[in-house]
C-alpha cells in the first residue's frame, strides 16, 4: 500500500476534570507498515455513526475505555495491508469487537484490527450503504429475530400491534422497516412529528408521540396493547411500555437514549408471561452469525435504500453530529466519509 496522503482521524482525549477534548489529528502510525502479527489494516471508506460513538465523543467512561481514543464502532472499506485470509483490496466490514471502545476505531482514514474481526463485505453493499446499516442494522435484525422466537404464537395474527420506541433513530427506523417487512403491524413511537412521513414510508402503520404510549395510572399492569416491542429508549418509557405488553408478548431491550434505570415490578413477567430480552449486537454474535446477518442486510437494503435518511458527514462534522445525537435531535443514520 502506498500512502500518498496524510492519514487522519478524529481523536478524543479525556481531560482530568472528566470532560473531553476532540479534533482532527494525524493518525500517528504508518498505515503502510505491517502492524502486530495477525492484524489487518483497513482503508476506511465509510464509518457508521452510532449512539455509542456520540457518547465516546463526550468521553463517556462506559464507552471510552481508554484515552486518547478514535471513536467509531462500525467501519467499511477495503483491506489495505492483509494479515489473514483476505487479500489486499477485498471489500470488508468491521463492527464491534472493541473497536472504538478499547482500541482506535473507524473515524479515521485507516483502522487496524485483528484479522478475525474483519469480515468480507457482501458484493451488493457499497461501503456507504453498509454503514447506513452498520451495527444499527445488525441490532434491528437481532431484535426482530429474538422477538419472533419468544413471542407466543397467539400473537402471530397480522392485526397485532408491534411497537418501536425511539423510532426516528438509526436502530428505531431500521427496526420499523424490518418488522414491517416481516409482515407485522408496526406502531412507531417518536418525539419528532417531522419523522412521520419517512416512518410511514418505511412501513409504520401509525406514528405516535411517547405520550400516546404512556399511561399515567400508577398500576403495575395496564390494558395490554403490544404483542412485541423493540425499545431503544429505556428508562421510564420502557417501564411504562412493559406494563402494556399482552400476555405472552415480548420486549427487546436495546438502548438507553432516555435513561439507563428501569423501575418496574415482576407483574408483567409472572401475571402475563412477558419476556424482557436483552440485545447485545456489539459483542454477542459470533463472526459466522455476523456473516449471515450481513447477507440478510444486503438483501434487505434495496427495499429501503431510496427512503431511509442517511446524512453524509466529514471528519470535521463528527463533533457537531455527536452533540446533536446526544440531544436526540438526529434522524436516521449519519455516515462519516473520512476522505
Ligand atoms: N444493544 C445493542 O446491541 C445496541 C446496538 C445499537 C444501539 N444501541 C443503543 O440503542 C439506542 C439507540 O441507538 P441509535 O444508534 O439508534 O441512536 P439514535 O440514532 O441517536 O436514536 C436514538 C433515538 O432515541 C430517542 N431519544 C433520544 N434521546 C431521548 C430521550 N432523552 N428521551 C427519549 N427518547 C430519546 C430519539 O428518537 P425519537 O426522537 O424518535 O423519539 C432518538 O432518535 C442507544 O441507546 C444505543 O446505545 C444498542
């Protein structure tokens, strides 16, 4: 590989007072030189922007496990320096595996990862399309699969309502699209009225505000409404929604954009047989499972490509997008093109 350009990245440094400083810096290592045994250098063509990356940009200790750190848990590009079975030039994707948390991530012109973490990218997925999906797409499929496996067959009827919270976000929108494609009647819950049309285009039967799914009665159970729930918000909204899940229904707990605490009772579980299923897309799926998920995402993408909102970002836009994402102001997916 030849390096004719300056290799750059967006790097975050945690300051002694717990805040963080970030900006564009030189990569600091030679992308054309072999790294440690068994590692591959990937030239990053696109990087997906996840909520975790927004937290990392603010120095959140739960994500930023070391400092300084380049954020970015999703990368797509080509193999620049081979280190395993994939020859130079192979289109690849890398997600999770500690990237952007324990070691430098994808908001950079190059990233170095163990060869076992680097997967061949489906031929049908360009790098920017792969990153429009990224961990959000993997998570949406995992949540749909899990709910379909645990929910009582009595809820197989197409008129049963399935709820998606935080629906204007990356995981939320892709979950709406995936559940609708699987034939479910999807109710999208979003605080953003402006996202209504796109959520309907992606398959939502209805778009409602959080107030419409919350119930002010202080009861541990309220009228059952939801067969299945994909929850990306957590906190009080998740606690409220759990009280309204139908007998034998299930909830996939994915996120904490609205809070990490969960104050609930055992009643939904012991009086309605509700299942609360955790989803961990970053570290739980094996590499073999990820390859299968990516193949499914590649088939799924053409059906939503023209309707799904993707914002292309430069490295210099990372800080601003992260601020907006933490405030819950973004819609769809941001994709960083670190050229
Ligand atoms: N478990 C896993 O494997 C996994 C994988 C990926 C992501 N996640 C988590 O899932 C969550 C969503 O990730 P994402 O990448 O889709 O993020 P995102 O694009 O920022 O979407 C989050 C959405 O949550 C809603 N929201 C934000 N702040 C809120 C608040 N204070 N109160 C209520 N709702 C709020 C907003 O939707 P509306 O405005 O439409 O309501 C926002 O668009 C994050 O917590 C992320 O860490 C988990």
